[in-house]
């Protein structure tokens, strides 16, 4: 998280407009390289815990759930992290309680959070999807 925080502004600038970021002096290649290395580390470590197929769900579902509530990229990143942690805690608790596979329970909890955020957004009239 500290490495992501260190490259956040240049990463955001390069994501929004790559040419403009380059004109502002953002080292685009280095920022992209650090970001890819961070993602590779997260995937490699998480593969040992819950498996490769479920990693993709945990990378995408919490961010999609956070999109409904976030107004800025920083808020979306923070909410996605919180939703991911909540999905892991809820999924592991459900796995322990009902003796279900841990990985599938985590993804089911993340999907439930997404469904709740989508329903909330639809009721409030602001769907993030």
C-alpha cells in the first residue's frame, strides 16, 4: 500500500491522459512498471491463499461495488480496499460457520456486497455501473 501511495498521483495522471502526463514530466514507463510489479506481487501472494481464479474476482468485484459510492479515484480505491477486506472477513466467517470452501465463500460475500451496492445505487438513482 505504501508503494501504491507513493506512485498514486503519477499513476492517476498517466491513466487519465498519458500524453499530458508525459508533458508534465511523469516518468510513465517507470510508473507503469512499478504498478505492474505491485499487481504481480499481489496476485502471486494471493494465489497461495485463495487461488488464481478467485483473485480476479477479488480484484474486480470490490472496485465495481465501490464505484457506486465514490466521487473521486481516491475514494474508490479506499472503498474498494474496505469492501475487499469486508468480503474476505465475511467469506471466511461464512466458511467457518457453514463449512463451505473458503475461496468460494469470499467471492460470494464480494458478490453480495456488489449486489447491495448496485441495489443501493439504483434506489438512490445513481448507478455506478
